[in-house]
């Protein structure tokens, strides 16, 4: 049984181009808080993938330190990428027991809905730096179970 953690980036400042937006001080604090949470999860052998957008990569860096891994850039997890394409990619990662994706709305909400409900119509709402933990034998539409959802404000 594999685990998939789908994380939205921390709060980001406005700006243009979208791909260059950076985390705010609050967004950095959210990323650090969630990194502490990840560090308590005992995710041996986790693989960490981040969107190439600056704010997602900045969010992934403290998580990577907590997990003791290097973040890998995954070009197919930007805001408007296809959840179905990400599912196809996940299916090809059969050897990875634990995968962490750091991405954006609306993709994170749509991907979570597709994996758990079998459709990607409205998507789940994600606060900044929120994490959905899914469990599944196969990462295909409707084949995962949402175990829990954790946001920075849930961590004391």
C-alpha cells in the first residue's frame, strides 16, 4: 500500500510572471511548520517532487530538509496542468512507496478529487501549505482513500 502526500505551496506574494512569485514571510513560516510535521511522520524512502514555480520549490525546501531528501522538479504539476496526466505519471512510479508532491491550486484539489472520487470536476479546497494524505494500491482515478488532511493551523 503506497502513500501520497499532496501539498499546496505556502502563501505567496502577488506578482508577474506567475512562475516567479515568491513565498511571503507567512508562507515561509507555513512551509517550516509543515516541514516539522513531515519530519514526525517517519516517511522512510520518500520521494519529493515540486513544481518548477518558485513558490512551490521554496515550500519544498524545508520539507526536503525534514525528510532528508533532495526535492526533484516535476514540470507537470504547475497550476493548470492536467490531473489525469499526473495520474498517468503516478502510475509509472510503482516502485515508490511514499511520494510527496508540492504544487498549486487548482491542480492539488482536482488531483485529490480525481484520485479519491474518480472525477476532477470541482476539486477540493486547500488552504496554503495544506497537505492531503492518500493511501492506495494503485494511483488511478477513484482508487485512493483520503486518510487525513492537515494544514498549518492544525499543528500545535
